[in-house]
């Protein structure tokens, strides 16, 4: 009997990745919701096709860079999807950066066509001063309180929260700071699974309201395929962190938003010379979405 090698490997990977994880059980208070969002990073087709595929795959919404785009809003309405917007400043000079950052946040939160579930910020620069980056946090705190829309700051390389110990300084200084936890970046920055910074990681988990669900490792921000058994330690570490965020949200009866954010080449490792990706980006993200929904969706 012949075996379809590709399907066999795909099915084996799916079963293997699920079996790597310990079970999760925690009671959810009334009001808890899990919303899993799709990324259009690396998606080569139209906004309508992107939203169509996201809906068919089982996503609750999408996360995209803020843009006042008719095609975006038409597709959101057509397919009944939620939206989270990405915002950032667009200058290397602080004053111009702060001005453009505030303008983007104001536009995204004040438009009437589709209320975002949240705003995720690529906040500041790693070379801006602590005081300058604190002023950017103050901008988001003010706008979030005015609009009642959660605004999160992403733990991202090259941004203000590029490293765990730096983020801790902002957490201690700014009680209203809320995070998008993309902890894969910190694994890369610190060349570890952060075993030596448990207190700092715990502080970040307590401030996290949104998750970017990519699995990193000590030498990079993205494993080649989280379904592969060689990445078991990294996968377990990330789900242990995510478990803690989910428990906090379930206990409080709050909405938790998650973006599955495995990226395309060159985030995705490729075969030399051909630059062919080692795995299928869309399939991996859908796999992560299904893992989150099966693990946390019912509470």
C-alpha cells in the first residue's frame, strides 16, 4: 500500500504537536471570551479574499495596520469579522514620531465604520529615551480612557519593549501600561526561554491583554514549524506562559484576543538558493488558531 507522504507528515505533525502539551483546565467566570484573529502578513491576495479565507478557517476577526480603506470595511461587514488595528509612529525623530503616532491612534479609535476590539501598538524606538517612550505610553493611556478601547504595547524587537528587563522598568513606572505579549522576541533577544527572569516574565503576564501567538526560540523569533517534535521545549514554554494569561482573563471574565502570527519568508526559514519556505505559513497559523480554540475556547 502506498502512503501519501505529504499528508502523512502533516497529520503526524498535527497529532504530535497536540500531544506535546499538558492538559489545561480552569473555570471561566461569566463574560470570558476568546477571540482569535488572523494576520494578513504575507497574504498575497485581496482584502476580500483574506477575510473570506479567515472566516472559512474559523477565525473570529483580523488584525491589520490601521488604514481608512473602503475595501477593508466592506470585507469586515461582508464576512462578519471583528478587527484589531495596528498603529505606530512613522519617523525616527521623536517629535514627529509622537505626532504621527497620536494621529494614527486618534483616527483608528474615532472612525465610525467599525469599532476595533483593541489597538496594538508598535510603540516607540529602542533608542528613544526612557522619558520619551513614557510620553508615548501616556498618549495611549489618555486615548484608551477617552474611547474605552483597549490599547496595548507590543513586546517587539526594535521598539520600546524590546527586552524583558527594559519592559520591567516601564511596568514599574506606568501602572496603566497594558501589553501585547509577543514573547518570542524576548526568547531571541535573551537567547533563552527566559528561565532566569521568572519574576519579570510574571509581571509581563499580569499586564498582558493581547497575545501574538508565535513560538520563538533562543536563536530566533520563529521556529520552523511548531508541530515538529524538535521544538517541544519551546512550544511547551510558550503555552505555559499563555496558560497564565488565559487563567487571569477567565478569572476576571474578560475578553482575551489572540493573533496567530507565524510569518512568511524571511521570518519563515527557507531552503538555501530557492528561498522556498520550510512549512506553509497559512496552515501553521490555522493550526495555532485551532489549538487555542480547543484548549481555551470553552473555559
